[in-house]
C-alpha cells in the first residue's frame, strides 16, 4: 500500500484527535478512556509490523508492554520523576529482552514462532507475578506523576496532559512505522511475508530482517507501556498476561493488517467497545432478569458476538475492506 493512498486518512485522524479535548463531552473520564484507546492503538500499530508486513504472529507483546510499564514504575517508586529517564529505561530493558526473544524465536517459523514468543511472555509474567520485589500480584501501586521537565510545574498530572502525551507518542510511532515500511527495509519485509524461501534465495538475510523488525516492534510497544503508569499510577502483572497479546492481535485483525492506520482504529475501537458494553452490562442484566453475579460474563459474550460479526462480514478489517482488490499474480513463466 502506498503512503499516498491512506496517508491523508491518518493526518485527518490526527487533526480530529488534536481538537477532541475541546469538545464539551470530553470529561476527565472520557479523556482517560481516550488515553487507553490511543495507547493500545500504538500496541496494535507496532504488532502490525510483524503481522501485516512480515507475516509473523506474536503472542508475546504483552511482555513488552508490561516490561515498559514496570521500568517506569520502578523509577517513579524510587523518586526518579523525569519522563525522559523513564522512557530511556524502558528502551534499554525492553530492547534487551526483545533482542533475546527475537534471537531464539526467529529460528522457527509459523506457529512455532508464535509459541516461542508466548513461552517467553509467560516466563516474564510468572517472574513479576510471584516476585515480591516487584509487588507480587498487586504490582507497584501509588506512583507519583512524571515530570516532562525538571520542575514540578511540568508534572503530567492531569487527564489532558496525559492525553496529549500519548497522542504525541502515537504520532511519532506512526511516522516511524510509515517511514520503515516505505523504505527498502519494508519492501524486504513484504518479500519475506510473501515467500520467505524466495527472499532467502535472492540473497536477503531473512533471520536478520526478522530480528530487527521484532526488536523495533517490541520497542514501540515498550514505549507505550512506559507511559501506562503515568496515568494509572500503577503497574501490575496483569499487563503481561497472554490475553493482552491476544487482544492486540484482534485489534490488528479488525482494523486491517498491513495498513498501519487500521490497527490504530482497531485498537481504539476495541477499547471503547469493551468500556461501553461493560457500562451497559448492569442494565442488560436487569432487562433479562439476571442478577449481577449470575450474568457477570454476559458482556464478554456480547463483545465476542460483535467481533465475530466483524470478522465474518469484514474479513480484511475496517481499512483492509476499503482496499481495491490486488490483481492476481501471473503464473510462473507467463508474461503480461
């Protein structure tokens, strides 16, 4: 997909997002919801580099997210308030972990790659879940706000400041991903996705390309994780659960793989859908004559049905459905 085809959509989206807090319905609660939606948009965007452009499915992105969050939380807990030091620590920690994971996972293909990423993520979840130095199952709670500059006045302590922080990170992440996929490196990733053996035959070091894109994807997710505790003032082991990775995969699929913009929309849609359906759940229980304890899983069923319908009727996702059908390649030996 060319940058010109969907680039204007992304800029239009950012323009709307930039003025969104000016609307009267954007209360502190809704700004917090928007923060979560954009943050997971970054996670889905970074995962699209693997799924949409390289053909790799990762069940380990929750570990990148969680490690980034814990890197910030540990520094804030110890009185280090600088946002830039928190982001730098997340880059170092997540980068080292991503390098280790990619080194081993890229030795395998397909489902085995996905399983290796899942295994590493489960190991990290177990470490943080049962280590009291990291707060155990409760995680690290009651964190102070980070500072943008070395002055208390620059504290990121309001929903509006946090919103523009995540919006700025999303913009930078999108520009980085767009530059990457439009470069020769991005074209090589697509070649690997389409036919890995042929790309290797043409002289590409396939494993090296995979490792690099895995590390880049992990770093972007880690940066998203690094700003997570700034709004919620905590970091818990639940961030490292494999279900978070599964949700990220769903976000990419419903948004449209290989579009960059689509996963951002898919991430925002998924978070808002979860919140809205959950908020209406008590009314649904009352309408059906159910008590809250007996109907506790009903909203998950509703969310599941909506997602299944999207997959059935829009199998290429929101933006993938808008793509014109690509011409089928000519058979081998046949010229046009």
